[in-house]
């Protein structure tokens, strides 16, 4: 029984750290709720009222402990017989979590961790207990058993408490997030024609959106506690809470966010429909000093970004975003409010878990990444990527497709070549705006053998992409994306 409780404790910590609510008990309970006959559900509600969920959890715990006791007795006789009980119990929880519609890929992990923990602890107890069973008078075995019992009990209480602290806050914030009602975009559908044949999704789902930040544990901010202080070289300081933010004029805009660390051909880039409030309006209201040239934005966890004022006050609709693809920002993507600036890499603009904006001058401060070897200014560079094919193809007509981007400048042309031959013009999908990536495709009559595909893009003014290879540091990679394709 102690082994089972220890498993539940590590499982709850795993759930808290992974940001899933699927602890072993919750996983089994949810699967149970989905499957019970209606009469039993009604009976439970009439018996326990609004405490029906607590009753269910208690019931699961009692059954689990009873089965664990049986497993424990078996384990003293034969470890593997007891272990089988643990494996079946943990297996049921893993399956229950994995088959839930609302869990990500990590939902099964807490139950898995719980099972492994229980197996290890059971093994320790089984060894001590079978020794004790054979030599009942042996003081050493008895002491070893008592020490183990005390150690596991203490450890379980400590780990369980940790899980409560980490998980409780996480649950409270995600519940508050679920309960939010936000001004939402009229439609989540991408504009007509932006999707190219064969290319990946033009709109990146939140679950697939790349995540980059320095946060070892994600800042957990209740919307009711969120506050933004805008100060510095302004006529009037502004303090804004979440309710006040939502009362302002809201815009919805597709913007492709990119990370400066993206290697040529990499996937640290994503396109989403952001909803928020224009920074231009807020800055105008504050009255920015003519001498200022930057804002320093600071997150709840102390990350800072330095952004040129020009990019916030021109026509590009830089915003304080509170929604991503029609949902409140996911916690990992900056809940409840972050900055989104079209055309600039994330490290100089896209502060998540936003807490403070100071209007200032670049000669007055250094943002987080500047002393670490990255450029103070970070406009996104014209780039292109081949998404299909990535390694293999069958000979004949092969669709070569991908994306090209030059946020807030625009892409006018994409070309593809095979084995260093002549550049061929690819067909461009519709441009949603100059602030989003643009998809393209090209039909290739592919002969058998090993081939190298390459892509290059041209910006709105007709300038070609930089061909010389440069690494991401200090201000973004350059070079053409090449893919080796084996055509069979
Ligand atoms: N608070 C905070 N905000 C941050 C960062 C960070 O480390 N901390 N990283 C930035 C970087 S480098 C990028 S590329 C984007 C990534 O945003 P995403 O994780 O939502 O894709 O967030 C930016 N905002
Ligand atoms: Mo980044």
C-alpha cells in the first residue's frame, strides 16, 4: 500500500511538471465517468450531490489500496506475482489516460511514472519482508524493514506535498483560463487560397506551435492578478489590468512568429491568428517622449526584450495579444498576455507573461539576449524552406512544396532547382498579408537516383535571399535550404 501511495505521489509531481491534469486517479476516474451507466451516475449524484467527484476519487483510492494490499502479500511470496498486480493497475491508468480525447501526448506519463515508482518500492519491501518471513527473530531484518517503512512514508509525504504546491497552482490557472470569455475573431478559417498543394498547414495549431523561452517552470499568472505597468519616457504612466485590457478596441491578425535560433530549414517558426490590443493606441495614450527610441518589455519571470518604437507605432499592428487561434493564450505561450510584433524575431519583441513596458532608449539598457552575444536589433530575414519531400520520393510527378517568409516585407517569388541546375519558378499560394509566411509548390518530374533540391525566395522588392551560409547568432541564419532526396 505504501508503494502505491508513493507511486501516486510521484505521479502527481510528474503531472504537475508536465502540465497535464491526468494524475493516475484522475485518468481512471475520467475514464470511469465516461463509461458508467446513467443510473449509476444518477445514484452517485443523489447520494453524494456535488461531492460526487470527491466520492469517486475516494472510491478509486480505496479499491486501489485494497488491490495493492493483495499485491503486497503476493510480492512477499513471489515478487513477480505482486509486480503483476502493480503492472495491471498502472497499465489500466496509462490506457485510461492515453485514450482520453483531451490529453496531449504526455497524459499517460504520470501513470507510467507512478507504476515504475510502485514497482521499485515494492521490490525493496518484498526483499526485506521475505527475509523477515524466513528469520522472524532477526533484528537486522526487522530494523531494515522499519527504516524502509519510515523512509518511504516520509518521502511520499514530501513528494506529495510538492505535487500539491506545483499542481494546485497550475490547475487553478488552467481552470481560470478555461473560464475566460474573450472577444474572439469572427472566423478561425485561414483566408482563401493561402494553402499550397502538398504543403503543411498554413495555420499552425496551438499544440504544434514551437515553444522557446528561458522559463524552467512556466510562470503561472491568474488573469485577475495580471497587471501591466507602462512607464518611462511618457507623459502619463498607464496601469492596465486584464478586464481593462479586454474593454479596449481589439484586433485579430494572422502573424508568423519566428525564432532567431531557427537554422536554415528549421521549424522554430509558426503562423497563428492573434487577438489583442494595438500597442500603437496604448503608446499614443501614454504620450511618448520624442527622445525615446525603444521599449524594454519585461516578463513575470524577468526576461526582457528591447524593441524599436518605430515597429510598435507604424502600420504593422504590433499588439498586446491575449488569444492565439481563437483561444486564450496557452500557458506555455505567455498566458494571459504577451507581445506580438510582425517582422521581428521573438527574442527582441515577443515577450510572454508580460508584466512591464518601459519606454526608453537603446543606449540606456541591454535586453536579456544582448550581452549573451545576440544583436540588439532583430528584423526577421528573408528565408524559405522545403517541407516535402524531405528524404524519399517515387519517380514521376513529385510535388515539392514549402514556405517562404519575409515578415512585414513580403515574398514575391520562389524558385527551386535540382542538382544545382537552372532555377525553376514555383507556384505561389495567395499571400494573406506581408506579415505571414507564404506557401509555394512546384511539380517535379523526378528521375530515379539521388538528387538535391534547393529553394530560394525573393522579397517584395525583388531582392533574392542571401545565399551565403551564416549561423543563427548574432542576428539570424542565412543560406539556402537543401534537401537530399532518394528517388526510387
Ligand atoms: N518571458 C519570455 N518571453 C519570451 C521568451 C522568453 O525566454 N521569456 N523568448 C522569446 C523568444 S526567443 C521567442 S522565439 C518567442 C517564442 O514564442 P513561443 O514560445 O510562443 O513560440 O518568445 C519570446 N518571448
Ligand atoms: Mo527565439
